[in-house]
């Protein structure tokens, strides 16, 4: 279901569905956005600030992630800290800028074509193996991460969120046509990282 006039938060990061992000908020327009989201029980869309040709007129990618605020606190540095959970991939359209500088847009959830998760996970045992090992690391095992090891997308998105990928590489994974394409791309990224 399309959601109209959702706040858009352009950042230098990509929130992959299912993953958790901690953000520091300091601009008045985004502090107002957080207050509005919390009082009206809705989320917002994180999009990657873009320099590429396929960007929208406001310098953002056209695909982003709808996120919901799951925690907030005042940080020692005086900024507002929020924790968001990325819910699903969305395509944004009809972007406009409000008087306070906040962008709003229509956000339409993008559902990938179904795949055979078990066959796909069997094709990429290295991805499952790396993620399983990482989940045992003390710094990661304490995080509120819930991976569905039967879902190729859950496995791919969570691993991509834990390994050193650039924001552009994460955006490529987000925009992949389906889980099969996403797993193949991730496999190539892992190969690149692993090659000395």
C-alpha cells in the first residue's frame, strides 16, 4: 500500500531491510520530523544522497527504505539519538520540499519476486557461513539482530549490514531485482573484500 507524504531523510548511508541503525539528529527540521513520527506512530524513509545520473532532482536515490523508530535518547553531546529498524524497500516519487526544508514524498513498497529460498541458500553456503560466524562475535551477539536463516533476503541484508561495504554497494544490493540477484552481487562483494 502506497503511503503519501512520508518524511524523507537523505543520508550518506543505506538502511537495509531488517537491520537496525543508530542515528544522531541535530537539524531542527529532522528533530521536528522525529517528534511528528513518534506522536503520529509512523516512520520515515531513509534514502541515500546520490551523485549518480539516476538520482531524483533533489540529489537522492529513487529507492530507499521505510524505517520505524524503536528507541530514542538524549546523547551526552546534546544531540538526539534515535534507533530505527528498517522495515522494507520503497520507491519514492512526487518529492516536494516543505518550508522548513524537510522533504516529503510518496513511498510505494517494493516487493521482490518470490524465490526458492532454500535452493538459493544452498547455492551460497559461504554467505550463510560468514553470517553464522559473525553472529557469534561478542560485539554482534549483544545487538538486537534477528536474522531469519530461512530467508535469502534476511541473510543477505543482515550480512551486508555487518561487513565493510560502501553505501553505494549497499544501495546496489537494495535495488537488486530479487534475492537471487542480491545473493550473487553479495557473493562478488565478499570475494572482492577477501582478495588480498
